[in-house]
C-alpha cells in the first residue's frame, strides 16, 4: 500500500465534521465577539445534532482507519451517541444560566464542542497514543470550562484543583502506557492484545504494573474511589451547567474508554484487573452512599451520587462478559437521562439575586412548584433505584450480570449500598413534600428547561413501557466489544 | 577496526580543528572591529559629519584604541550583583556569537562543519542569545538593566516566531536544511526574488533579534540608560559589544545564505565567476551590514506596543500565509524540490 | 569511539548534575538556569545518538522559547522559598514512601525475568525509513505525516485548546486603555488637527 495515500476519512466523518465545526464556531466567535454567544450555542447544538446523524449513518460493523489508530464499531457508536446527547443537553441547560450569571463569552460553546471532540476520539481510540491525546483534549477543555467564571473564587479553585489532579492522573496513565509499550513493544491495541495473549506473557510483571497505572489514570477520569477526591470540589465550584456536563458526557466517555481498554487490549489479563475493578467498584458504591448523607449542598450531593453510580457501572465491567457490558451501557444511558433531568431542576433553583444550592432551599417545593417537585421526585426515586423507574432497570441489569459472572459479593454490596443511598434521595423528596415552604423560586421556568424536564422525566418514569430499543442497541454494542 | 595512535587518531585532528577555528575567529574579530568603525563613518557621512579621524590616517586605528581602552579599564562588580551569573552573561553572549560561524559556508566546501541541520543550528544559536541578555539584566541587580532584559526577552521571542516561518518557507523551496545545499539551490535564481516579502520580514526580524535600530528598546538610551548593559564596564562590556556586532555579521551571513545566494556570483557568466566565492560572500554581507547602519541612521525607535503589534499582528500572519502559499504553489506547479 | 564515549559521559554527567541542582538550588532563578543547562546537555546526547533534528528542535523550542518564558516569570516572582520549604518536611514521609514504592517497583521489574520478555512479541508494524539513506529530518517527516498524521493533527487540536483556554482565563479587556489605531491616525487630516492663527506681534493669541 502506498504510504503516502490519504487514510480512509469516511469512518471518522463525525469527528472530522465536529472538529471543523468547532473551528468554524471559533472563527465566528472571534469576529462576532461575546454578543454572538447565544447564536453560537444554537449553532453548537446544531453541529452536535449533525454529528449525531452522521454517527448513525456511519459504517456498520467494525472499521479501523488512520493506520489502525482509530476504530469505529457499534460499541463506539452507542457511547458516542450518549456523549453527544449529554453535551447537547448541557448546552441547552446553560442557555439561561450564561445570560443570568454574566457568563456570555463566546468560548463557552466552542470549548464544550472541542471537549466533545476529545471524548469522541477517546472512545474511538485504538492505540495508546490516540487514547492519551483524546483524553488530554477532553480534559484540557474541561479544566478551562470548570474555571470559566474566573472572577469567582470557587470556580477558579475548581478549575485549578481539577487541573492539578488531572495532570497527576495523566502522568500515571502515561507512566503505565510507557511501561506497557516497553514490555509489549507496541502501542496498538490489537498488537497489545496479541502480545499479552501469548502463553507465558500473561504473567509479565512489567505489563501488569503498566496496566495498574493505566487503571489508576482511568479511574481518576471516571472519579472512582480512591481517585474521587476532586469530584465534590469541582462539582461544587464549577458553574452549574458545567457541572451538569461533567456529570454526564465525560463520565460516559471515560467509562466507554475504560471498557474498551480493559476488554480489548488487556482481555487476556482479565483475571488480574478484575479484582482491582471489584475493589474500586465496592469502594465507590460504599463511599458514594455514605458520604452523600452528610452533604448540604445539592451539587456536592450529586457529586457523591455520581461517584456511587460509577461504582455500579463498574460492576458490569467487573463481570467482564457481554452481558456485563450491555448492563453498563444501559446503566449509562439511563444515568445520562436522570442526571440531566436532576441538573435541570437544580438550574431552576434561583431566586432574585442568583442561584441557590442548599438542599434545604428545596423545602416545600411541592406547594410552590408542584410540577418541578414531581419531576424531582421522579429523578430522585430513579437515582435511588426504586421500581418501576428507569434507574431500577439500570441497576437490575448490572446486578444480573454480576450474579451470572458469579460475583455474588459484589452484587450484595451493590444492593446494600443502594439501599443506604436511597436514604438521601428520599430525604430530598421528604423535604419537598413535608416541610414548610421557603420562598418560591423564580418564575417562569424557561421554555427549553421545561422541555428538557418533561422529556427526561417522561423517559425516566415510563422507561419500563418500551425498553426494547435501548436494550437491543446496548446488546449490539456490547457484542461488538465482547464477542 | 584498525588501532589508531594517539597522535594520528586524536591529537592532529584536534589541532587541525583548533587551527580552523582560529582561522575563522581571528578574522572575525578583526572584521567586527572594523564594522564598528565603518558604522561610525557611515553614520557620520549620512549626518554630514566627519566621524573618527584622529587615531591614524582617516581614523583607521580607532578600533584598536577603543579595544585597548576597554581591556585596561577596571571591571566593576555592582554590589548585590549575582557574581557568577553576572560574569557568565557576557561570556555566554560572546561564545554564542562565535559558535554560530561553525556552520556558515564561506565558499563551496569552505565550511568548518557541514552538518545537515545547519539552518536549525543557527536558529537555535540565535534563540539562545536571549539568555545572555536576560541573565545580564537579572544579575545586575538594577531596575534599568532588568527592564531592558525583560523587553529584550519578549522582543526576541516574538520575532523568532516570524523568523522561523520565513526559514520554513525557504526550506520548502529548497528541500534541505543544509546551508550549502540551500546556496546551491539558488544557482539559477536567488530566493530573494520569488520570496521577496519573506526577505523583508526576515531582515526586519534580524534587526529585532540583534536588538538593532529601530528595535533597540532593550538598550534604549533615553529611557533605560543602556538597558541590560548599564552595569557592565571594561572587558565585560567589551564582550557584549563584540558579541552584538558579531551577531549582526552572523545574521547578515544568514540572510545572504538564505536569500542572496551565499557565495554565488550574481550572474553565472565569465567575468563574475572569476571572482572567488568568498569575496562575493563578503561583499553581500557588507551590503547587509550597510543596510543595518543605514536603518539606524534613518529610522526613529519604535514604541514597545508598536513593536509587539508589528511582530504578532503583522509579521506572524503574513509569514504564516506565505508558508501556506509557498506550499500550495510548489505542489500545484509540481516544483517541489526532489531530495 | 573514545571521543564519543568521553562526550557521552560529559553530557550525561552534566545533565544529571544540572538536574540535581534544579531541585537543590536555593535561588529559583538558578534552578531555571540549571534546567536550561540540563536541556542543553540532553540535546548534546541526542546529537551523539544521531538524532540531530530532535536535538536542534529541543534547543529551539525548550531552551529558546519555553524556558525563556519560564525564566521571565520566575525572575519576576517574589517567592520566599524558606517559607515554601516549611511544608516540605511535613510531606516528606508520605512523598518518600511513594517514591520508595515506585523505586521498588522499578527494581522489581529490572530484577525479574520479565526483562527478558521485553522483546516485542509482535513484529514492529511501523515502517521506519532506512536510517542510513535518509536524513533523520526526512525520516521523521515521512512517518509523522503519513502513519502518525492522526496523532499529529490531534496534538494540534490539543494545543489549540490550550491556547483558547489561556486566552479565556487570562485576557481581560481593561476599560480606559488608550489604544493606538493606525487606521485612525492615518485618516486624520491636517485640517482637523492644526489650526493656523494669525498672531499680531505683541498682541498675544
């Protein structure tokens, strides 16, 4: 083959399009100034939508391009779809916020789009270098977005903390990647898989140590215990729509990457990484459930909640089977919907002077805003995993996978943790329905906010009516990863 | 492998190299001495003055008188100066101005070290020059010196960017990083003609890199007394002084090599080719140096914000555009150099 | 060969010594200067390896641009390093333990049989151009723009994000700054700027 020939660009069309769109948006922003922030937000949503369509129109089955560094498969399409939806909804949620809080700077939508490009590249990575570049692209943009309100002490602190700890995690990941490269002689996922599946190579200490470091780096990105410390501070400090973004899109991308890295190149070492994942998963679930109880800020609460949820998602990975992967994907899809909905409610918590974030502010919401309270109730019960809401099914599938993989302990801990966790979700519902009302939040709720609330609320509440498409999609995607 | 003796294997080659180095450095110092004199004479002529004419006929010994004066004066160490860095700075400046000449081809094959990344080497050397200045400014423990050093650091880093892009255009057109190859590639057409805007940008950047007028803000007399050099005296000052002029010569040599066809005669026909290449090379350098002086005598000093604006908002976009344009033209007309 | 060996040990020794001094020097400016020395000597090592392109780029980019800005900032900072070091002892135990663990791991790796299995189990799939025929500048270009073009472009986007981020976080439009507008200056006509007055002698304006 002619080495100078152009690589096949068609499989990477969604990414290329989004990248080009980001550059175009940047140019519009530079020439239009901060006045163009709002149109840019709409354009960014449109660009993400087009990417979504291109994604669905992409090649079926597994295709690799760019010298085998970029892979497109049903698993990637599924996760990328979730990421795109998450990013889109996050921009929609931020529309009102950036106006009220004086955050109208055109770089905001551009950076979100660029971060999304990074997430897509991460999911499609089929090479250690590609993995790192995608991860770094995503993280770098997110560090900046976290510190976007640079005049707010908490926002800059969040950005800085995220950056310093993120850089540490990247360092660990790189260290691990270099060890793996040193001991297998390649950075390509397929070649690593071949190298570690050679009999006798499975106990190569170097590769294992490398794998552990990569695991640590990835665990940081999904904020699993013991690499979760940044999460509450960053969630609390970052502007709320940014927190909403953090809670969904990067988490999905990171879990997607996590699954791919563990199940493709290192599948042969499953016995070794499985125990690590089990420990991380248990620790995340337990800490997420216990630490959230004492929180007073709703954003910190959501941070611990997300740590716990990542623990549940990792159960599926620990199972290591196609069923497990399917469970994780279903869990992620439901998680995105629930979280976006919850953050939409949080973003409605504003009074004359600005946003309020204390949980007690929700007291008596059922009397001042009955519909909002109803939506929040649905989301809280779903997050807690109360049947027949969507969250219950998410948990059900991963627990089933764990039991089929004979990880009974893990499943039991998961169930116990979700019972404990239910306490703080239910506490919010109690606050809303049984406590004396405080002042009402600002009215009216913006149109797009209401639309997001209704859509996510209905999806969460009525998932059990027609779950087939999601289940089928997740099954196809999982089959692509674990044959 | 054959056993090599100490003398045959190491000592003689080393001695030979040392001799070659001396053969470059000594004439260079002499030239620098006369460049300073020439500058004063040329400026005097432009300003309708006579210039130095006391020491020797037409003042030709003036440079030596200056040199002697500088050597015999006292080197003053300011109190609170960082002694090591203070003394290292002029030495660094001088060394850098000298080692750049190692890769300059004076004639076909007449070069100390014909490495194949010659352009990058020169670029690296010139980008190191900023350390001499910034170290001097910091170690002097003086406000004037420090301000001068800060200005100079920002200025040199800024103009290096556009100079780098100019060099990239030349590399695109030539297809080699070797300086001799670059000269040879200009046998038919000097690059100054197709790349004239780049030549202008490069020359102006060279002025800024060497802190010459109209970009001599690091040592602006009227604002900073003498900028980073303010605390230096005697030989330490002399080293800066020589370094600066040697750098001017080096930049002129680089301009000559990149754009004016190096040692090549202007026309490849009989009377011109009789003259040895090294003479052409020297003449072209002299021409560049004359323009350096001419600019100094003509233009007022830039203000700092104007300087930065010119570097980042004018030169950078233009040179970037030309890199792209050159690449496109070369590909479209299939003029890419074959290597 | 002996010259190469001497050069190697000289460069390597200076690199190491300078690297130690970077963290040992009392004065932060000295630390940066030692860092630059370390960079410079690593470039020397690369030249010895025959990677002259990388060596030059290291000097141009790291020494000539990055470290200058670094030095720039450090010189202007007013850090009390005695104060900064106070926390050092407090964190020394934990830092030391982590360092020791990493060291132990590395020793374990180097000491174990695993070192034997370093030999790549798969054939190298990267077609490196023949080192003796092309200059390493050309060889690098050949790989970078064909096989690794995806990574090259992705790295470009990462840098773009870094640039946008730096601007977002630091650029402030200050009010009341008078800026030069060249166009405005050039459009200004004599009539708008100069007024001629007939001054009667001893009459005043």
